[in-house]
C-alpha cells in the first residue's frame, strides 16, 4: 500500500460521527397550586425560578426535549 492509500483510510475512519446517546432526564410541567401558572422541571428540579403560562411552559419543555436536555412527559 502506498502512503496516499494509508492516509486516505485513516482520514475516512477517523471522521466517523459520535454515537448519539439519548437522555434519561424527564421534563415535567407542574401547575401552581393556586394560580394558572406553570413551572418546568427536569427530574423534579426547577429549571428556573420563573413561572410560565401553560402554552409557554409546554413550549419550553418541547425545546428542552429537542435539545436532548430531557424527555418530555
């Protein structure tokens, strides 16, 4: 084998993509006990101190799941 062939093989085998590992963390949207506002949590922990309207909280959970931060439930 020539040096060009060896370099080509090394280039092709080293440029493989990394294995995708899905997260096991769970996103939840929990309603305030009194008001119609919601908080987004990952594994029971608040992602922020802010409360959201229902549609906004669902959108935040959806975006987090698309970024593989959590699995939306």
